[in-house]
């Protein structure tokens, strides 16, 4: 049955389909981090819906919350009207927010995807400031709608967005392994910050006062690249001093994944706007922006949308937020993630093709490099996309689902559910080690 489904989908579905190309699995059942394919094979899922499944697949509390709404007779579709379900979600969300935003923040339900919330955030700051430009970063990923895509790094994908692209000034993200400002954390961060400040202050520098700055604390699709905390604090200072709203996209980093509930907590910065999606819907589509109330200057109806009131997603999301908090899954992500990364660094010592191991919490990346090639002028080895693709296929053969990312699709990304057990973590690392050894041959 699985083969037939794969064949029919590849014939009928758009050429743009993504995950199904490299992961020919037909999932029919799933629980926790285990996915069972139509062929009866079982996989450990380290993709988790691109980081969406904080509690894994079909967690009992999520299923129960969804069933409770279905059984209660509550309407499933009410546009953006107030409902008890929405009220419970909003309350649960505000309990997790940085205190400044919880006390003086507004939420706007967008929807249903992360890209819709990014779009809303950009529109919000344009509306509030009267400026059009946006500062964004190399390697960023913010989504596939026009403004979000223009802020995304990918040059090929961006080629289709036309005008929107011209509004974005792209700054170098502190990608320490291949850093345009050199490595060494604070020094690189300081140089990048000075560059940003000088662009904004130099009257011949060519950057108009922008509507906002948009960044990820850890770039996910861009190759699992954590920004140094010193850099984040400098970006916060630079934007605050010049009255530029800082938008932080926590679509992938949110809900405990990086070791704190929100990734911004680690540097202590408080953004003016936070963009949230993926895990906040507890497996179902939900996206919001949360922002300082002063920015809420748009008129009623200025940002609308039919599907901003997904009651099932709000119910699933509310219990997910609570469960992560009450069970300390954010802290657990931090400690288990550090242990997994340490073991991966040990692995890298035996496999020179693993150029870098990095991440925060359970958002881990291994950058694979071509050890046969000549290092570039800065001593870095080129990316190894073919090797990475081979590792992904070897992993699949061993019952492990992993995704690739990064500039040249040469970064192996691990995004397991936060509920992953110690034994599962060991199994993931064993299978990954075997897959790398097999792909190297
Ligand atoms: N921002 C970030 C940081 C993301 O990782 C993603 C999706 N991977 C998005 C935005 C876009 O979300 P969506 O795919 O739901 O539109």
C-alpha cells in the first residue's frame, strides 16, 4: 500500500513538495517519537513536524484536550470570536511570556501558519512606525509568503518575491563556524554590532530608518546556528536606542526546545514583537504575534483572516504549553541536549567530516564538510551536501528520520520531541553514528 501511495502522490502532487522527496515514508500510526510506516517499519522521528511536536505524536493530554472540545458541542469555527477555549489558550500563553510582555502585551491571532504570523509582524511594525524597510539576516528562514520570504536568506527562493525584496537590508548573522566577522563569540558579536550601528547612523550609509529588525535566536532551517548572547544583547541595545522595533521569530525555537521556554530568555532580551507558531498549537495549525501594546496602533480590521480561531489547535496548544511548563520539559531539553551534543562532539573527534556540532537544547545540528577538498581562504572546508543526503538515507534505513538544513543542505538537524527518553536519545545517537560511518564509506 505504501509504494502505491508514494507513486500516486509523486505523479499527482506539485513538483514543489519537499519532505516527501527525501523521506519516502508513508506514516500510518504514530505515538511519542515513534512513527510506523505503511510497510510496518518503525522509525524514531527526529523531525517532529519540523520541531512542532513538543510532546511527540498523539500525546494523551493533547488527544484528550481535542476530544473534550469535540464532545462538548462547542462550535469548531467561529472566526475570531471570543470563546472559553480561546480564553484558556490566551491565559496559558501569557503565563509563559517574558513578564514585560505578559503585563503590557497584546496578542494577535494570525493564521494558520508561521509565515502568516511573520507577515503580520512585519505589517504591524510598518503600520506603527510609518517606515517600510526591514533589517533581516543572512541564513534566516521566516516563511514562504511575500514579506516573510523577502526576509528569508535563500536567494533562489527569494527570486520570486519581486518588490518586497528591495525593502530588506540583509545583515550578516553571526554564523561562528563560518563567520564573516571571524569566530570567537564576543569579538565577532561586537564587530557585527558595530557594522549594524554604523549602517544605521552613517548618513551616506544608505540604510533608511527601518520599520523593524527581524531575527531568529537560533537559526533552524539556516543550519541550526545559535546567535551568541552578547550579540543578541547588542542588537537589542542598537534597536532600542534608535526606536526600531525588534521582532524575534520564535516559531521554531519556542516552547522549551532550546532549554528555556522561549529562547530569548537565555540572553535576557525582551523583544518588541514575538512571532510564535509550530509547537504552540500542540500539533495543529496555530500562529500568533505577541507585542508591546504601544505598537497596537492599527485600526479594527487592519489585519484579518478567516482561520484565526482554530478551537482544536487552541485546546491542544493550551495543554501543551502547560505540560511543558509543569513537567519542566524546557529544562530537560537543556540538560539532555547538552549530553547529546557532548556525545556528538566525541563522535566528531573520530569523524573529521563532522566539521561542527552546535545548537541549544534539543535543537542540534551537525555540519558535514568535505574533508577531501581544499580549505577556503579562511581555513574552512566546503559543505558536503552529498554526504549529508547519504547520511539521511542511511539513517532512514536504520529507522531514524532526520532532516537536513543549512546553506548547502549539509547540516544534519535533530529536533526530537521534548518527551524523548534517555534510551531513545541513545538509540538516535547510535543509529546516527552508524549512518555517518556507512555514508562515509
Ligand atoms: N519562522 C521560522 C523560524 C521557521 O522555522 C518557520 C518554518 N520552518 C517559519 C517561520 C514558517 O512557518 P510555516 O512553515 O508554518 O509557515
